[in-house]
C-alpha cells in the first residue's frame, strides 16, 4: 500500500548499528524512519529521502519462565513472540493479527484478546532499551528514566529508537477461538448484541467486532466471497471445559 523512496535502508543487527544510523542521520540533516515488524498501515516504517533503520533481522525473543518475563528484539512480530512464550504456557496482551510488530503496537498502547483480563500491551511493558536522538543508550523502566518510560507506554513513538522490550507474562495455554461471519444487513443487530454481551462477559472472554470483505474460505458461501460482511472474532482463555459455551 505504501510507495515511499528512502535514501537508504540499513538492516541493523545490534544496538551499535542503531547508534551509528542515528548519528549519521543527525549529522547529515536526514529524516529517520524506523521499521519494526513492517505492519504500519500509515507507512511510518519508511519515508521519502529518509534513512530507514530496519529491524527485520532482529526478531529474537528470550523467555524467563520462572520470572514470567520475556525480552524481545524490536523486529519481532506477535507471531514470533507468541511462538516463543507459548512453549512455556505463557502470553501477554498483543495484537489481533500475528504479522503486527510488537514494538509499534506497544508504543501505541496495544489492545488484543487478553486485554480485558490483563490490560494493554503497554501496561505489561517492564522496560525498554532506547537509543535517543543524541545517540545515548538508555534503559527506561519504573526505576530508571521514569519520564521516558511513561511516554513510551502509549505515546506513539518519536521519543527514540526502541531496540528491545521486556514484558510481563501471564499463564495462558490452551484457548478456544472462533470467527463468526454475518451478512452486512444483520450488522446492526449483531453490533447491539455484541455491545450488550461484552458489558457483562467474563474477563477471560475477549472478542472484536469488525467489518471486512468475505474471505474465500470453504465454510463461507461462495456468494459472500469478496462482499462486505460483519465479523466477530472471539477467544476464551478461562477453563477449557467452559470454552465451547462461550
């Protein structure tokens, strides 16, 4: 969707590369763009004439199951993160699409299927490593650089280049998930039911209502393919035995 022509793209592998890029852009009066998971619909990951810091090669996630924490590099997507944490029966609130990058979503707040019980992604951020515009390397947390940490949790970016993020994890293992697709003519009825049901639903049930084009999948009538539809996607993280009834 995005057609921008940066001056250069640098695929970084470590913090030293990020510092060098920032210093180069500042010394040469260049705009700087940061590409994390590459899911930015507005195209913030690139810009005409800019120097792009690309984290595509930095997707590692290290899980500490005893402490229930995980530290992830900035290029990881939620699919990368969930794959790493699920091995230990743990998770943190992320996005609703696996290809979304963890960094941008968290810096913007971050809402997902676990948010009703465990809060936003930024609520579960423990610390973040940041390279500032001056080329300094800082670790922001509740104890260090508190103002920067406050700004990073939902401020949307532009406070520095975040190179890694540390999250609090929660016990989430087996879940029930499903998608229900309705014809657009029923959208008002569906939306009212969704609103009323979610107001009293247990926190273990997370769901989203959306409007989309009918996907070409076998369980959907062919005449709905490519047509506007109303979609409800839900996930139950409580007692597995109660999942089917939700």
